[in-house]
């Protein structure tokens, strides 16, 4: 630490209270508890068992996805109009995906344009988040969408790496080479056993470039920031989430990442507490992960074919009656709309189905009149557990032969794996989420902690199961804040802003 302090100047305007917020992407509270008991996270276990830290369940709202969470956390938005990690953007007229830097930048600009205060305003730094959100540095997905931003910030982002290194270049290269070799062997073995190579090349690159090189860089830069006194550091650990998607949330490879991050947290904590201005260290997760059984494996075809192909299907009279809700059906002949090829976004164990290119999503009566066969195929498929649509100014979910709103979910025959709280929250937010599909489908649970998935992956989130909604927050017992009992990520923003932001933070323009 003294080596860093001798080479790198402190921040110009230090604060009396600083915070390091570590985001454990995709780690449910129940899994963290198990890891502590099993000894996979000994450092975090010591913090909690000693009483030095509080560890609590948290529910951040629905959908259970990282963009939704980060918009609430960083900007305090309760309804950010972000329906998942990918969707068909009605305004742009194309698919948007948050691991595409230009898409992340476009969304970041939209959120920033709402005029909201960000937790990173006034000199905060972020590493591996989707959005820059006013951060003074340039190491997030949205800044990769601008070559000018990257070029202007290159020298400053490299500052402090040499004095902050924790091992020799030879040791690092030897370890990196061995890990790369083992990763390549694992990918080859997995692909051969599954007889499918989809996503494996990109997964291998992710493990080598992002999970090892990228994380090492972000960790080292965080050490530099701690010594310099950067007031708010937001560090996203996405390695577990990446591995869980491709190998499953309880695979040996995924659980190994919990041990890795525990070791890293111990080092960050030591520097944070010994820094010239000591830091509060807060841990948070955005959602959980469930095991995902791909629909394509189970039925031999993808969701688009299931919904849009095959003989005509008829919706049940009970579902039709529930969707009409006492209203007369629309006439069988309706004004023609602009030609549009339906778009099905397989977003893990949930999916968005877009049946028109209109700016506003379709309501239930129009869906019945124009696309009753698609509705029928969705509601009658054994692997689709729920179908959400808009009914009038509200939203409802079709479960079995019934139609239920957020106020009468207690009557719904929901599988016990679904979280009624998450389903209700999603239905309350759907009418304000114009980017969501005309239909939103959720995979049927098949056993405890496992659902049908629509994407080709083996761990999913974004859906409405209890595991996916089971997030966590962990904070120091001696800090002057209480992060317990929160019911939305926007509430977390409020508590952190009260504790760590200046009354009138400086806005940093993208």
C-alpha cells in the first residue's frame, strides 16, 4: 500500500466516508449461506459469524436481471423500462443486447438523460458494470462503445498498475498460461460430451480475457483506488454468473468461483480498512441462478418454432373469458398493420415475444383477435409455466386455465418454485415497460431449483422463481447505515446515497 501511495497522488477532494461496493453477480443468498457452511467462503464466513457484518436476504424487484438491478442501484429508478439482458427495442427497431457495447451505451445515455442522480457522481469509479452512470473512469460496458472515450482515458486507466502489482510478471504469466490451458481442456471435454459447440468459443475467450485478465486488472485498479481515496468504488464480480450460465449454478466450475472471490475479498478488505481514509465494504448480489434445461433439448426445436409453426391451435374458453374481463371481443376483421416478422427473444428461462412493430405493446383483446393461435400454443405447452400479457391498463398472467392479476395470485395454481412476490412485482411493472414483449413467457419448473430454459444455457435468471429473487446484501455492523429489509433496488440506492454522497454531487457528463 505504501508503494502505491508513493507513486499515485490522492484524490483532490476526499470525503469523510468512503465505500467499496462489491457486486457478486448472480449469487443467491441461499448459495452464499451454503458456501459459508461448507467452507468455500471462509473469509466472508468469519466476517458474518464474528458479528462484524450483517448478512440479509434482499428482494430487488423483477425482472431478476442485471440491467434492471443496476439501473435501480446506480440511478434509483424503480421502473427503468429494461425488460432483461436482451430485448427487441421498439424505438430502435432492432434487437438490443447488453454485452454489445454500443447497445449498453445507448441505454446508458437514455438513463442518464432522465436527470437522475447517480451513486457514482462526484468522482466514483466503476469496474465491469454495464453503465458508466457518471463514473470518472472508463471501465464498463457502455464506455467500450465509444473509441474516443477509450482513447482519451487509456493513460489514466493504466496509472498505478505497476506499483500495485501483487506478484511478479513471471508468476502471473505462468499462472495465466496454466489456467488458460485447463480452461481449453475443459471446454473441449464439455463440448464433446454434449455434442454441441454453441457459445463455447466465446465462453473460452470470456474465461481467459475477462474472468482472468480482466478481473485481475479490475482488482488491481481497485487497490489503487482504495489507497487514493476514490470516494465510491463499484466493483462487479461477474465470473460466477458467466460460468453458471454455461455450466450450471451448482457445477464444480461455478462453485470454484465462490472460493476465488472469497480470497479476493479478503485482500480488498485488508487494504480498505488500512487505507488513509478507511472504507466501508458492502457486498450485494443482483439475483440468483436456477438450473436451466433447454427447451430445444426437451422438444427438439426452438421456442420460435413452438409458437409460430404447426397446425392452428384454439385458446381455452376460460382463458379467453379471463382476458376479455367482461369486454366484448374485437371484430374478426381488423385494420391492417404494417408488415412485421415476429421476433422471439430467448432470454434465459423467460422470453419476450414481439408480434408487431408498433411503438406500444399489444393489449389482450387485440392479441386474441390477431394472434389467438400464438397465445393458444404458448398456454398449452407443457414447458411454458406462465404467460404474461397486458389487459387494459394492467397486466395479468395466464397459469393453466386461469387468468390472474397481481391482487389475486393467491388463487393461482402457481408451482411452488415460483415466487408470488416476484410475479406480483413483475405484473405491476409490466404496463410501464414498453420495451417488453407483447407476450412474456416463463419456463415451467421441473424440480427444485430448476426450470425449463428457452436459451441454450444451463443456468438462467431473469425469471420469477424463488431462487432467482433470492438476492443478498452484507454490510459492516459498525457502519452508520442499515441495509436490511429492503424491497427494491431503488431503495438500496436511496440508503447508499444518504450515507455516502455529498448533498449536491457533481454531475459527470458522458
